[in-house]
C-alpha cells in the first residue's frame, strides 16, 4: 500500500467521512449543488473585494463587455 506524502486537509477528511455513506442520486445531486454554491459565493466575494479595491464600476464592466463589438 502506498503511503501519503502529504496529510489530508480538514475538508478532505470530512469529505472522506461523507463518502463512506451511500447517498441516493438525489442526495448526491443536492450535495453537488450545495458545494458548487459554496465555492461560487466564495469566488464572488473575492471578486467583489478586488472590484471595490480597484474602484471599478458597472460602467467599466459595460465597456469591457462591448469591446470588440
């Protein structure tokens, strides 16, 4: 058996515990949705902080969206 060179993170350990249970297809789909939403919210929060730090506006985004048209 191969030995892990790096310990698992706390998130990986919790997911391993969860994966030890047999979820229904519906529960698995819901879990994927919850995880996707969690990481999407995290990404949006970080993007908002960068946006605010740089002083960007909705007009800036409109200009970028219309470049090349």
